[in-house]
C-alpha cells in the first residue's frame, strides 16, 4: 500500500536450519494500533524484534514512513520499544529513566525536564519522579517504561507483551490506558500478546500468527466472527465444532447427525459426500426454537452448570457436544440433564472451517 506507515514485505527469519518466520506480510496505516496475537513460539516477537532492528531478516524488506530500515541499527530507526520485563535502570530515578533517551540524543537539560514532566503527566505519575523503580508497583514500572519509550517522540511504538507480568486487574486498567495514550498521541503501534481478550479489546486490527505465518489479518470483529482458518477459529474465543457431510454442494446443504442444515450459498470446492468441520460460537445458539432462526438441530442435554447469572448448558448432537450459555431466570428452573431439546441458530452463523 502506497500510504502505509509500516510495511513488512515477504519477511523471513531463520536461525540455522530452523525457520521461525516465513513470508510475513503486513501493511500498517498511520496511527493504527495492530496486535500480533498467537501462542508461544509462533514468531510474533521475532517479527517485532526485526521491526525494532534487534534481529536482521533472512529475507524481505521493512519500510517505515517510506524509508527502507531493513538493515538500519535500532538507534537509527526512531522506534520506541516497551519490553515485558520493564527493563528500567534500577540506579536511576523515574525522571532519570524517562530522560535517558533524551540525554543520549543530546537534548538540552531544560528541554529534557519539560519533556519528562509532560511524560509523567501523560502516565498519571507526576508526583513520582524522584522515586526509584524498586519503590514502584509493577503497573507503575510499566507506565514509566512506556513514558521512557515515548519521550523521544518516536515514529513507531512497539510493545512486546508489556502486560503479561501484571495481575489481571492491573492488566485490564493498564491496557485501556495504553490505548488511550496511543489514541491521544496518534502514534502507530504494534502490540504483541498471547491474550486474545487483550487483542480483541484494544486493537484496530489483529494479525493472528501460527507457525511463523500470519494466518489472518483483520479487525477484531472479522477475526472473531469470520475466522479464515481452523486455527484462528479455535484460538480466538470459544468454539463449537460439528462434523458434517455435504449432501447438496450446489445448494449448500450439509447433513449433521442425520439432520439437514442449509448453509448460506454454495459450498465452492466441495463435493457431495465430503466431510466438513463446521463451527458455531456459543452466543449464536439458543436453547429451544428461536423465532427468526432458520436452522436447528435436535439433541440431548448432557451437562448443566449453574454459574449464577448464567447457566452453561452442553447438548449432545450425535457424536459432538455443543456448549451454550443461557441467562438465569429466577422463575424458570434450569433445564435437566437427559432432556431432549432443540438448539437453534442462524444458518449464516455456521462457519465452514478450512
């Protein structure tokens, strides 16, 4: 794309005979927040390190703001990076940590002090400039690391699993702060995480990675609702997978547990008799017949778990088990195990996994 701010083109990275990133392509627009999401070992941090300049690609090209930075040293890229382990200097105060990059760049002391004050206000820690890292909580240390990365006004912000060492409550609040700061500054950002909730909640787009490749790149809505591969469908969110047999490829009809289900459109590339894996998100399913739902399957309730406001129900449909949640109704008892029931859904919500 001509107007991409960051362009990663056919990038490959090998360590000896082991290829950890293969043919990776991504175009990031100015001011966009893109997350790399995937399990450990999928190559997401390696791609980030190549963008930062800490690793050199075996093949391919990396462009930032129209400039080829593939072989530039990290300090020549004008990129800010925040690491998982904070990486603050323990012998420097908070203010000195934030000012470190400014001092190295030769900024006059008065300008340094002004910029540090701006950064400490930005991360909502203006009163802690004289403290040392060991006197801060984990969340505060990560805020300081963010301020230090942003102080030199980089063109690009890279965050390598910055929240994974924090407890759950702090993670949620800090990810929202990071997103708010990123929006206010309009800085193009790449965020690496293995936490799907993090990626879904704060990203403009997500690159789901597996085996050194981008399995799918799209908005959180697209990634969750229209997964392009079986891996993406299983990795992002909770998924029910049903096995079906194509009974009429031309009309998109599939047989599941001896029951016919019509999919939307033709099953291109499939022939009658082919076996398909079909996916359904739990929230797309209603227990019993739902008005307006154009597809249903019959089964038997195998498990019921009362969780307070929600009742989790598992329904056996042939050799498969379908999970769904239904809201608790004080005037209606939960369904019983062994009860025959229908589950209904929109045929458009039934996805074919490839």
